[in-house]
C-alpha cells in the first residue's frame, strides 16, 4: 500500500505498462469471490451429491429452480458491485500523500497484535455498554456466516466426504440458533441505544444518528427475524411431508423447532406451509442482498477498514503529535496544513473511512464555553463525505461582559459558564452569547488567519498568534480547562 499510495497520475511506469494498484487488487478479489460463488451453484446442479443419512437436511428444499438460479446470479453481481464501489474508496486513499507504513521484521509482531485487537474489538470493549452490544452483533454474525459457509461446503462435497449428519448436524443446528438469538439481542440493544427512550440513548449517539443508521439496523433486524422464520417453516414443512426427513433431526434447534411445533398447531398456516416457507426464504435472501448493497456505501464498511487501520496504526511520530510548522509571522507561505484532499496522507484518508461516528472522541474531548462547535468526530466524518473539513475555532474577545447562565444542578445557585459545582449548562449557552461572539466573522474587530489543519483562527487584541504549531490563547477570560484545537 505504501509503495502505491500517492498521485494517480503515475498509473503507467516508465516502460508504459500499467501497474497493479490497490484499487485493482480490490476489484480482482471481488471478481474471484463472485466467480467462486457462481461456480458453487453450477457444481451443485451438475454433481447432485446426496447424503443418505436420516439425520440431516436437504439444501434448497422447496426452493424452485428459477429462485436458485436468481440466488446464484444476483449474489455474485452484488459482490462485484461492492468490490467496485469499495475500490473507489481505495482510489480516494491513493490521492493522499505518501506515508511509509510498510510491514518490516521489526514491527510485524506488533502489527499482527494490533490487527488481532481490531478483529476481536478489544479497544471497543473498554466501554462495557457499547462493547458488549457490538460483540453481540459482530461475533454471532460471523458465526452465522460460518454456519452458512459450512452448509454450502457440505452441499458440494461427494457423499463419502459429507459430515453434516447425526449428532454433528444436531450440534450444528444448536450453534446456529444460539448465535441467531445472541445476534437479535445485540441488534435490539443497538436500536434501543439509538432510537429508544431517552434514558437509553447517550448524548453522543443522539447527536450523530443519521438515516443510514436506521437503514442498517432495520436490515440487520430483518436478517435475524427472516432467518428464524424460514427455518421454522422449513422444519414444519419437513414434519408435514410424508417420507421426508421429518422434524426429528431438528430437535436441537432451540428456536426453530419450538416455532415449527407452534406453526403445526395453526391450520391456517399449515394449509400453505410450502408457500410460507418460500416467502420467508425470499425475504431472508433479500435482506442479505440489501446488506451487500449497503456494505460499501455506509458506515458498516468499517468491518474491513477498522482492522486494516489498526494494523497500520504504528508511526514514527507519537500519537496525536502534529508536524512541525514554520513561524507564521516570518514565512512567505500562503497556506498551511490541509487545503486540498492531496494534502492528507493516504493513511489519514483511510482513517476517515474507518471512523464510525460513535462519538466517543467527542465525549473524551475537553469542551468549554470558549471552545467552538467543533468536535473531533467532525474532522473525520466530514472529510470522508466532502473531502473538505469546514472547521472553525472561535475565541471570545478580551473586552465585554462574560455571559452568566444559571446552573441546572438542583440546589445550586451559581451562575457562570463553568459553574463552581463543576457542571456546565447542557443547553442554551451558545444561544445566550452575544451575536458577535456567535459569529466572529460578523465582528469587524476580528480578522482571520490560516493556521494548521486548514483551520482559521480569529485574531483580535489580546490573542497570541500561533507559533511552531501551537494555537493562540486569549489573555482575557478563559477557563483553566480551556481546550486546544488539535489535541
């Protein structure tokens, strides 16, 4: 990645032959997976291997040929579609400046340790609520994908190599159902944390919720519910079909088997149990297809970008350290920091695609009345969307009264932006500021000066100019815990 990151104008080498770039590799990998998926469908039709064990199940039972053809045709196309769209993200990374993140013998052990931490979500588990919720979605989802993959492998191998029968199949069904229950618990928990009662929704989640989050959660919920629905009607159909496998092999299905027995007691469902099974199966496959369609264009692509980002995280400079800057009073440069997308490194652009807008950085950042509406998450999410971070840092002028606001804490009579009880008002502060404080650009006493990271810092009497990468601070009223942009 390091050798190929940079300007896209170098598509051809000195001999005029086209080089393989990371975005080409992504497309190639997607095409290979799509071809393998399509080939597995063709092989199942040609070979027609069958397991004679009485304790197993038939793959694609009650699914007509046209639906199977559509399944093995649309899924590969969606995989290629996702690979092409994801390659566009990789092309955006390639627009960035070079940054040496190559794997060497000295850092290979640390690299794989960081990658393991990303795959196991060890950093996310530091927050118990968010960590457990994500773990309930992530790990059961991987188990369910493995369950589907194992079933397809068993479907393709010859009769003598089939292994999903007897107690192995019973344990297989139990693992799949337990993983499905845990998966649904995590999805419902996530919905409550984002859209449930206010006491369940952290502030950092409420202010960052977007329509795509609702779409992703609804698709996740549909995958789990339709999966259990298709399983329950399949078992009920097996039980009602004379000479079939019956419901005996499914007794270890802790969810599907009880639901199938309940369906068997409802005559209006058993009258067309085959149609109900096909309907639930189509809904389940459609939900998975919707997941594949949203994967490269929404935040769930962090399933791939976040572990990769952690694998590449080590660098020469300390964490959070800024690059040295010249003296702004003496240099002749007209701009500093980031003005265009090419001013970022390819690793920084990868960082923007790895951000999930969880808001934990906002919660950890220092916030004061003198600080602007800037939050750390905006520096990641906005460049990922528009490739131009519109961040502005504002200071109060030296002169003028400081607005006094009552503390919202019960029994506290103090009144100041940061109260003596240590608790700042949660709302109304910015509205209570005078108009020239809300928008320094409207105050003729303020002039703007470009500084690091593309931020414009207001300059006024009493403000010190930034020197050597530091930001100025007003001499006037500033709380002791005033935060600095860029930390």
